[in-house]
C-alpha cells in the first residue's frame, strides 16, 4: 500500500517486505535445512516439503494431480506461498500482509475464512488438511486490530507478526 493510496502489490516496499519474510529464503539459513530446485525443502538431507508460490500451486501441484481448478472453484486465488508438508499431507497457505497506514488491507485480513474454505474446496481429496496463515507486518500488532485478530483465530486461521515459527508449519525445529 502506498501512503495516500495506490496498489500495494506493485510497490517497492510491498515487494521487499514479501521478500523479507520469504519462507524459502528464511529456511535456507536454518541449520539442517536446504532448498533444492527453488521449491523442494529438505531437512537433514530428506525431502520433507514442497513450496508453491502464487500460480505454481496451479501450474505444478494441481497439474501433477490432473486437477483443473475450474471444476472446483469459480476463480483462481493465488497464495503468496503454499507449502505442502509431506508427512502430514498438510497444505499451508501463507499470505503476507504489510500495511503502514489505514487502507484496504485492514479489511482484507478478515477474509481468511472464505479463502480457507476456497482452498479446502480446491484441494479436497489431494491433501489431508489446509491451514491458512497470515504473516503480518507490525502495523497490525495494535489494540485497534484486536477484533480482527481474534476473528482470525476464531475461524480456524492463524497469524504471526513478521515471521512464522517452524512448528506452526509442522516443520522440524532444532533450535531448542
């Protein structure tokens, strides 16, 4: 979001923020983890997950399964990142939301329940579980957003500020 209006997805600050919280870049710096082919997540040499940013959820994951999205949902919804955990067959849908002033993102964070339902329809029979997780900028860590943040949890979605713990994604965490 640009101060005084404008689209967030084309702003430099929005893109940089998404790169800052990019899960693959982050994982590649954690002991025991490695990333291969820009999408395969390995831990101690064993493949444990795959990542599908944006339209790759459709062009790679769904295509490999022979699924046409139009047979399941009316229009594409693109995740900032989707991470499929092989051991639990869980698809983690990650949305990154950065905000610096009041605007449309304020309202968008309350759409998680609908989006999670859409992803569940899209992935029905292909995964065991869908998790919807927001990675929010510190702007949202304010008493003004208590109702929105409570709602996110009440409808079975999750949120974190600036980083997502490995255990929230059901990934091994050897930092303890």
